[in-house]
């Protein structure tokens, strides 16, 4: 599973929500990079939803 998918799942869907720093530590990247990847993934989801709607 890639960082963007993991970020979206663990920060928004799981009962035990991970922080940006939790994910940064897990993937050995910065919290800012996790945030960037998360935002890119959410943008793609929003675009897909708007195309379907």
C-alpha cells in the first residue's frame, strides 16, 4: 500500500487515527511530505467524484 492510500485510510477511516508524524516515521519521510501526498490523493478522489456526479 502506498503512502497516500495509507495516509487517507489511517488518518480518516480507521478508529485509531494516525498523525502526520506517525506516518512520516513509518515511511521515513517528513510530515510535510505526508501532508502533500495526502492532499494529492484527496484531490484525485474529489475529481473522480465530480466526474461521476
